[in-house]
């Protein structure tokens, strides 16, 4: 195991967890479109999560198997799409006109299936952490709970932002715990 990859995994995991918690907390008080600063921090967290998927999968080694590989692949594809969506949402926080981007025939399926791929990737990633036991299983359970809670927020109506914050706290805590336990 390359020590640089382990150190990068440690730093990016902790940083992504902290940014997710702060970003969704900022968006809680910002209204329907969120805040520009909250969206920016969410954008940065998702950019960093790309490295988290790669580094922590490599850190777990061959023991992560097919589930770990699929988690990294599906999670990163979904995460890249979610990063693009959050980029558009940053503009939407500044103006209501940006929401038209998601209603075109080309972009609507991307807006629908990108987050779904990310959720599937995060669930597989959590399962691989729980199954392999290289990282604390507790962090895998936190990631699993956080991902499910965050996904459930999309059908929560008026309580969506509150449930998103709760999901972000669990997911962020899972990333922080996993990052702290990485030995470089």
C-alpha cells in the first residue's frame, strides 16, 4: 500500500465529511434554492469524494472484491453527475432561471439517474466497508444509514432540508470515522 494513497484517503475522507455536514446545515436556513455558499461547499465535497472512493477502495485492497470495485465505479460515475448537478444548483441559488437546465429532454434523465447511481455506489461502498472490516464497520453503518436517510429526503416534502441535514450528519460522520482510522 502506497503511503501517499493512504494519506490522501485519510485527508479527503475527513474533509469531505466535514464539508457535507457544514454545507447541508448552511442550506437548511437558506430556503428552497439553498445558499450559494452551501452549494459551493457541497460541490467541493463531491469533488473530493471522487478521491475518497478511489483511495479508500485501494486502501481496503483486494479484500473489497467485486462489491468494492462496483462501489467505486458506480459511486464515482454517479458522483460526477451529482457534482455537475450541484454546479447548476449553485447558479440556481443565485437565480431561479437555472432550474430550466434540468427540464430539457437531454438533461432530465441525467438529473434523475445520476443521484440514483451515487446512492447505489454509496450503499455498495458502505457494504464493502462493513464486509471487509479493514476500516471500522461502524463507519460503514453510518454511511449506510446516512445514504438511506438522505435518499429518503427526496420524498419528504416540506421536511426535505431537515432530513437532508440528518443524512449529511450520518454520512459525514461515517466519512470522518473512516478517515480517522486510515493508517498511513
